[in-house]
C-alpha cells in the first residue's frame, strides 16, 4: 500500500506539513508536502525544492507574496516526503498551505487533504480525476478536503467534507483563520 507507506511517519499537528493526492499514471498516491520558512538574508533568500519543480515553487512564493504573506525576506524550503517527484500542478495549493503553515507556525489537523492548481493571479483551478483522489483520501481516513470549487452536481464520497474555494486567499482563510 504505497500511500500508507508514504504517510506512515507523518508527524501529528506540525506546522508546515500538508497531505495532497497526486496521480502517478493511473494510480493515486497520498503524499506529504513539508515546508520550512526560515529567516533569510535580504538580497540572497533561498527557494529550495525537493520533489517539486524549483521554478514552480518560486512562482507560488511570489503569488503568496501578492496575497499578503510576507516571504521576500525568508528562505523557503519544500520537500515531498519519500523522495517522490510531483510533476502535476494539482499539488500547488498543498505547497502553498505547507509554506503558510510554516510561516505562521500553525498546523493543519491530520484529517485535512489539500489539492488544486494555483494561477498567477491567485485563482484556484480544478484538478483532473477528483473522484479518484477523493476515494483514496476517504480510504485513508481523511475527513476534510480543500479543493477548487467543484461543479455544482459533484458529490464527494461518504465521510468527506468538501470545501470549495475560488482563490488562494480564500483557501488560506479556510485553512488557517476559521
């Protein structure tokens, strides 16, 4: 069971850790995204990514900056646990949530799963095969899933509370301020 193995040592209630659902071919894997935000040196801050594209991380940090999360003077490190490489944009919201959680020192509950693409203007975009991703989340006991607003007729699996958002700001509000 790959998802279970990848999440086996996940720390409980630690700021900067978020779980997402990634498609690897036709298989859905639940992955832990970790972020560490640390004081940086002005003019030489670092953006280090392991398991996610470094250019994508830099873009997401810039979008977070436009959303009033001050990161211009911080070093940002992101890691996908287990050495897995995420190539799809469906992990964008999870990366942002991990970074903001670390920045603010606020953990998400262990029953949260976060997925969705983030655009340059901070809008959130739907992901492919949402039903398959949610089924995997439900199988592993996740109860709350934050996603870009799904179609009106979409119904999540039993036991999953789906929170739909239209923007990065709205997503961070739902996760850390409500």
